[in-house]
């Protein structure tokens, strides 16, 4: 749990620092395909100046039938324009994978935090200079033997904060 709190502190610190950049904040929902597990997704993408790259910090929360998973990831992301209004992106990285099974019957609740491999592919559709829609597929896997691959579809809205350095 200590690692979890430290990650959140760093995540919030980066969010605060990054507002000066042309940062994208993504808010949405999603579904892990296996078991149709619903969840919410938050991400902050910080562009690297003069490059088609960004650092993405994401936090997801999925829960169904007493099973909770919270992948927290930091990914390097490559963005490529598809048109004036759309950018395609792919990325990969790592982070922490928190999971919890609620108590049921005589079985006590159990939680664990593991390392995480995470990748993403998606598209941003700009509605204006500062707002748009996104859709993406993520692949998360806890770094432990026997871990399940968690593949999720996510979608929602994004806001651009800060100045845009278009040249």
C-alpha cells in the first residue's frame, strides 16, 4: 500500500507541474473484455516538446463481483496525426498493479500489489483546440507468474490544458 500512495503522490505532483505544458487530461470509462468488468479510467498525457512523444500517467479502477483491479501505469507514447482532427497513438511502459478480492463466506479478503507491464493503442478525435474524444485498447499484465492478461477497451473525453506549441 505504501508503493500505491507514493505512486499517487508522484502522479498528482506531475499533474500539477505539467499544467504549463500542452497536457491532455483524459476521463472515461472502460470494460475489461474477459468477464465484462466495468471501470473508470483517468490519464494525463504530457507532451515532450518538439517531438511526437508524450509521457502518459494512467490510473484505472475496475470492479465486478467483489474483485477489484487498479492498474497504475507510466507509459512512453508515440503520437502520429491521421488527419487535422485525429491523432493515432501507441505506447508501452510499466507501473503497479493492485488487486483485491473481497471477503465472502469464510474466505477473508485478500489484496496484492505487483509490478505491471502496460501497453496502449488508441485514437484522439479533436472537437476543438482544447476538447475531444478518445478511444483506446489497453493491455495490462501483472509481473507475476500465472497473472492474467487484462485487455480493456476505454473511451471518453479529453481536455487540453496549457499552451500548445504549434510551429
